[in-house]
C-alpha cells in the first residue's frame, strides 16, 4: 500500500513549503516554521472555550470597522515570496485580526502578517508559541501578540516597538482584569463574567490543559 504524502515528506531531509502542505492528503493539521513541519494536536475543551469567547468579543469590537477577526483553523503565510513553493512559514494562530483586505485575496489563506495574533498555550505548543512563533511574528511585523496561559489564566501582551522588537509591560489576570487591545481603539477583552457563568464547562475536567 502506497504511503500517503505526509509520511513521504517526513522521511526526507528538506525544508517544507506551503506547496508541500497543499499536497498532503492525511487530513491532519500542520504548521511550518522556517521550513520545519509541526503536527498540530487537537485543542482541548478549555482552549476552545477561551478562544471562542475571545473571538466573539473581538468580532463585536470590530463591527462596522475595517478590521476583521478570524479563528483557527486558517492558514497564515509569512514570507517575502508569493509562490507557494517558496513560502517556508505557515501558521494557524488561535485568534487573529486582519486590517488589510489585500491579505484576503487568496481564498486558501491569509497572506502576510496579521495586525494582532493570540496564541493559547497547550502542553504540546508552549515552547513553540513562546519561542519559535514569537520570533516569527516579530520578524514579520505582527503589531501585537498575546500569549495566554490557560492554567494560570494569565495574558502576556507583546507590542512591537518602533525598532521592530516585542516589548511587554505587564501580565494580566483573565479572572480579575479586562485587557486592552493596544492596536484597536476602545477594544478590551473582558472574560470575568464569562468565566463565572461558564465555570462548569471550563473546569469540567482536571486536565483541561
């Protein structure tokens, strides 16, 4: 029986591209960072509950405005090239905001850096989100990047400074504070009441994250 495309590619010592990703036929989710292929595991319940509510709040903030919120799974390509076989970075952020409609011309993906990205940590992605993805988002100019720790319920916002480096001033507690979105005027994420009302869903199992 012939091996599927993903298995064949994993055996080769090569840098993966968006073109390779499009050829995969195993129905799994992958990201590519600097040509390295990452298999994505299925999100856990708490992860999805948090991502869904944040997406809803962002969508309400942006109603009638030029920016648009999106939620995973959705490919985002970060590259100086437009050809699929020259794109070595393809990610699926948990939640993101795009403010330039030119980035939506390709129906398969969002091209170039979103204005705002949120990643919710999980056991399998913590290192990647804190290191590889942070460096990637900084390099390609994502203006604001939030890392959410769903265990401690802490948000760390990183803002791109005038020199192109991420800076953070403080952490926020999702259970007690509302968090301003720096790049979106008058937009704040406030999960305090939501967390109280949905505590049974969020804390239904001991190992939600």
